[in-house]
């Protein structure tokens, strides 16, 4: 275990200036156990980074910052075990290459495999929770490895037990995938999104995943040119009764979910509130996509929070709905 000082500006996709006095990389749970022992002795906590694509960094980390180097990728029939340090998009295409299908609609989502279950990443009618078999975690409080089955993860819309229990570090993800490719087109209207069917499942799935990436890139600014953390707000869920009693919601698009819940578009609310393109010093809402905050220069986590609160207050005043942010403040 080698603890060093580290400039973390390049480790977060919003490119916030951030430094860690104590930074290290680890490969397995044995190394995590040693690190945990050091932190207990010195009254420090462990802050684990993925690829910084869905997190807001402080200007300085007071505790130990750790990053996984676990690049494991093992396939047994339709079961795939993947290390937390693997890039998510690379994992999607490696599963396809190995004849395991189901993750295609999640192609192009930035971040690491270890971070994916925390937010229960999802896109275009798919969520990772559909495929999680179990997760290998390191429990900081118990100082040992623990395993979580799918039902233990308490998955919900952009939610999981790992958001509430900060002492759980995901080390390995096991997914159960399909051995036959069947595109998930439930999100798309007929004719709007289509890929020519191929008799070769691997090529068909690869083409579908690439089309998904094209669609994402047409909506979300490139992080290299316009530093951002993707969609900043969750699409709100409201009850049928609330929706019927709120006349301001009548003209908004609705997406039905299970039970007495209706999903609304946070982007549409922001658009109709004339917030798209607004700026706060060097931070602003993208003119390309109203759910994306973009860093145009030097900015801080404090300014990110200020812009977030401004949007939340306007939407609350207009629609009576409190938006929830997706990225996590570290």
C-alpha cells in the first residue's frame, strides 16, 4: 500500500480542482483490509473513487482516497464476473464479444463497473438491476468481505442500499446475462430507432450498442470538450393522485411505471422553465441538454450546489415537485 499526494482534477469528469493528501490504488479485498487497518489506527475514513463521472469532488479530501485496479473479467456460460475497476462501456462490449447479451441499452454510460450498481444505472428501458446476480463487497465496519444477492441490494430507480451504507465497497460484480440477443426496443417508438437484424447475434448486438452510443452522444455534450457528469437530475416519480390534482402537469410528457407511480421528464420541466443555458460564473446548464451541468472554466463544488439549488427552487415553485440530483457529493 503506497499512499501519495494526488491532484484529482483529471479524475473527475466535471474537472473540478481537487487534491488528496492520501491517495492509493488497490487490486483486491486483502489490500482493502490492510488499508482499513491503517485508517482505523489514524481515525480516517476511506473514500473510494470510480471514474468520477457521477460524483462532485471537494477542493481537498481530508481522508484517504482509494481507487480500484481490479480488472477481472471471467465468463462461465451466461454468468459474467467483472472487477470494480473495469470501465463500464468496455465491460458492455466484452460481454457481447463473449456471447452474453442484455447490457446493450446501457452502452456508452460513463463510469466504472464498481460504481454502476450504486446508482442502479439505467437508460432506454434497461437497468443494471435486471442483471445483477450478486456483488462481492468489502464491509469497512465488519472489516471483512460480504456478499449481496440481488434482493439484498434494495434496487430502485437510481437507488440502492449502497447509497445509504457508505461503509460498503463493491469489489466485484456478477451478472446473469442472456445467451441469445433480443434487442430491448421498449423505449423507442416504431421506426425511430432501428438496426438491421443480423443472423450473427454478436454483430447484431454490437451494432445495436453502437447505435445506442450514437443516440447518447447526440444528446449529451462530450466530456472532454465540455466537462460534465451527465444527467444531473433524476426524472421525478409522482403518484397518480398527485398528477391528477396538479393542473400544471397536464401538458408534460408522462412515462408510466409499475403501481401508482408516473414518471415525468425533469429535462422538460427545466426547458419549460427557461433554465436551459443559464450560467453561474463558469458553471452552466448545457444548451444541448437541460439535465447537464457544464464547467466552462474554473469552478467549485460550492457553485455546483448553488446552481443545483436554483434549479430545484424554480421547479418546486412552478410544478410543486422537488427534483433530486443524481451525482453524489464526496
